[in-house]
C-alpha cells in the first residue's frame, strides 16, 4: 500500500510567487496569507491580494469556512501552474486570520528566512 506524504506548507508571501522564484514550482506545498478581494461560491475560487500581488485560490476541498470580502485569510495547499504561468493554489486548509498585522507578519517572515539561511548553512550554531 503506497503512502501519501502530505508536506507542510512553506511560509511565503504573495510577493514571492513569480516565475523566477524558488517557490514557484508545480505542486509546491505553500502557506499563503492575503486579503480576500472576491469569492465565487459557484466556481469555489477565491482571489486574495497583498499589496499589488494577487493569487487565485481553489477552495473546493474546504468545508465549514465562510468567506467575507475584505477579511484576511491564510491557506495551505499545493501550487498549480497553468501552461500560461497562471497560478492557482489548491487549498487543503483555510482559516480566517482577521486581526493579523500583515506588515509585522512580513517582517517575521524575513527574520525566519535569515535565521534558516544562517543555521541551515552552519548547523554548529544551533
């Protein structure tokens, strides 16, 4: 019996999702946070924004999550890249994170990456 490995979602910002990014990979498991700009219940498709960056999120596998335009949401799922480089996150987990300070969130993400870069390259410092 083959086991399915579910990978944790790598913390990324919408600004990190561009074709030259290391995170821009088919099937990459990511954790994304953004403000809901629009939601289609018929298509099970949410559009989130962070600054000028936009991402579509497929919500077909999510249950018991209500969507409100203007609220902030965090999703964990896999990145699906279409042939024309259109990107959709196939969400497997979603939650409302209203109240989060997105500027502070971005700062903490930068500090986490600095820490990981320093300690993954030099394990003796752990």
